[in-house]
C-alpha cells in the first residue's frame, strides 16, 4: 500500500527547529518549487493540535516564503 499524500494548511504545521540551513538553500528550493511545483511531499506527525515536521522542513519554509496556503504532506 502506498503512502497517502494530503494537502495540509501550512499554518497548521510547525518546524522541528533542529535543522541548520542557509538562506541560499531555501532560495534554491523556492526557485525549484516556483518553476516545477512541489515534487516531493513533506513528512509530518500529529502533535497536540497541530503537525510537527519529521522531514522536509526546508521545503516547508520555501513554500511558506512563496505564500502558499497548503503543502503536500504524508502524515506518519
């Protein structure tokens, strides 16, 4: 059985805050998402009343900076 990809509102997702990244890295991901769309879902888990990112924080930050309302995600 494959993973179910859902559209989740970005405002309901919170970063894990353990990742180190540069703004250039986020800008590169932004350019890619802007030109091709979000190709890979992020992975999240439900924590209390919101979701926490397991994998894909840079993609989430890029989508957020692009002003997107939702993001493709797999709930683990």
